[in-house]
C-alpha cells in the first residue's frame, strides 16, 4: 500500500507522521503545499488579511520599508482591488487606498492589473510567496507598488489555515441558527451597550480630526461627503471634500460652477475629444462643464484626482459617484446647509418638535435638471428627480450628523443637547441594509436607530473577527451549550 500526502514539496515547514495497522507501519512526510501545483484558495488569502492572521511587529516591505497597518480595508465584492478604503503607514507616510492580494507576485501581471486604471489606487500588494516578479510590480500609470510577503508572517501554519478553512467555512454570522434561542433581554442589553461604544468611538474619531482641523463646518462637510459616498466611494468623496474646502466652494454662486469644479477635480468630466461622440444633450452639458472648469482652475489650480479613484462597477445607478457628487454640490449652493452657518441650522432642527423630520428636510438634495434624467454624463435614463431616499438620509443623520453633534455636546458639557440627540436617535427607524437584514433573518428585533447601530457594531467588532468569547450573546450560547453537555 502506497501512502501519498495531500501536498508534497520541498519542506518549508513539516514533519513525520506514522500510521500503523496490524501488518505494516507507514511513514508519511508532511510538508507545506507545493504552490506551483496546488493553488491556495483566494478566499483563504482574503481571510488572512481581513482577520489579520499575521504577526504585525516590525513589518517590512520587500524593499525594507517599515509598514504600520491602521485599517486593513473592507472586502470588495465587485471587480477591482480586493480591499477598499485601507489606511497604512509606509516609512512614516500615511496612505489611503486599496489592497490587492495574490498567491504570488506574477499574478498581478497575469491578471493584467498593470493595464487597468482601477488598480492605480492600490497602496499595497500582498503576496503569499516571493517570486521573480516580487518588487517589480507597477500600476497602470507606471508607478511602483510596495509589496508585503505573507508566508513568513503567518501566526498559524499555512497547512492548519487550509484545513480550518475546509472544515469550517466562514459564515456571515458565527451563531447562525442559534440566535433565536438567546433571551431578548440579553440581546437588547448587549446591543445597547455596543451601540454606546460605537457612538463613543465615532466621537473620538471626530476629536482626533478636530485636533488637526478645529473647524466644525469643515468636519461636517467631510463627514457628509463620506457618508454620501457609501462604502465603495467613501474615501474618494472625503478626498474630494478635502481638495475643495468650503472656503473655495463658498466663493462660487452658480450651481453649474459648483458642479464643474467638483466633477473636474474628481477627474470624472469626459475628455474634450469624447464630447463629439456623445449624444447632443450630453455633449452640450459636458462641453459647458469642461469650459467652466478650465476657467475656474486658472483661479484655484486644485490638483485633480484620478478617475480610477471612483468605483462604478456593480453599483446601483442611484449610487454612481457622478450622481452622488451632483447631489452633494447642492448642499453647497446658496441657501443650502453648507453654504452658511450649518451648525446653526442643525441646532435649530434639533430643537424642533420633530427633529428627525427637520433634519430630513435639511439634508435633502435636489440636483440640477440634467441629473433628473442621468446617472452619468454619457447616456440618458428614465425621468426621476434623483432626490435622496429615506434610508440614505437616515444613514447620513446617524453616521455624519449625530456623532458630530454628540462631540459638540461633550465639548460644551451640554447634557441637555446630548439627551435631545439620544432621544432623537430613539425616534429614528432602524437602518435597512445587508447587516440589519442578516440579523432580521434570525428574528433579531430592531426597534430604532440605537439598536441598528448596535447591530452594526456587533457585526463589525465581534461577528466578523470571530470575537465570540468577548460577546455577551456568544458567552450565553457557549455557557448554554456547556450546560447541556454536562
């Protein structure tokens, strides 16, 4: 009888196992996989990075530059780089952008990422192994990409990670099928606790920004743009707000000037030579914006973003960054929220008998008539006023307005303001999105904005990183299971 291991190769790590029967004893050499013959599952590589299953002390790129991971990014379920909105520090310089992961460096070229402008915002390439291409990877614009090799950094052997991945496939919720057995009091108390922790963290984040930019209007401007960009274009929208500060926008009085400047700086205006190929209405609109932007740039000379910074693929048209930018510029027009005294307008709304309704009205965006029939510059769509839906407005209030207002209440020791904001949050309907729907399927009762924020914190801080032992719900399930087995 001949025994063959699952993988065989020159050992990177390995050992000898002995199997016996009545007649013979077999010796089996166990090695790490032969990467040229057995492709490592891409989902495993993503798990390694997402859950940071690496030793993060003294990280170095292949060119010996120091690396500090601030935020590993969020998984990209569409085409383009594997993780979006990551933040890392390389040799003391902070970078925001995308992370791409492969088994080996050569796959960057094999997949033709060097020809794809969507990968120009890749700030770090991760390879499981070194190869002849390591250290030579370039973006479509010709710039060199820093690389990090994962294999020497793994906390657990690769063989163990492959086995665990095979026998324990990941689930969105580790306790799927068991949540219904958890008493409502435990779920509600825990959700309320983590919701408060989430709001406290958001206040701290604003505090850190405030230390560098002690300007409430500027913080509100950036927060609203980021929240409107959704996960996939949040960082790009924040960068756009940073490049065109309120001091610049407030010098412009015509809505068309605001659109031209923002689309031009975003790098999303069609090129002049494209205009002739567009339908008449689209061509006239594009030419007008291009001409206005060129004139404005003579005054402001703002560096433009790369068009590859923006994601369109597999987004609903209503979430296209072109439409979101058109909507955002309406907050900057005369008489709108960000044009003059935005904090005064917010406080006035909060003091209304129905503050939630007042904030909904304050945040509503009504873009110019061109956008009533367009989602982008090149093609007409069905007629619609393209105003923001209620769910998007709820997210703007929860993620952009409430943390800032709570921070201001803390700064001024204003307990009354804090109580009004929290009471308003209890009056806001729960968010309806992928995360809340996961829990709703498990009969999780979502009553208001506080509970839905708790659900998001539970999912991101406990479920995704598998911190069940730190979760009151997980502890209850484990204790119940142990009691049943005694």
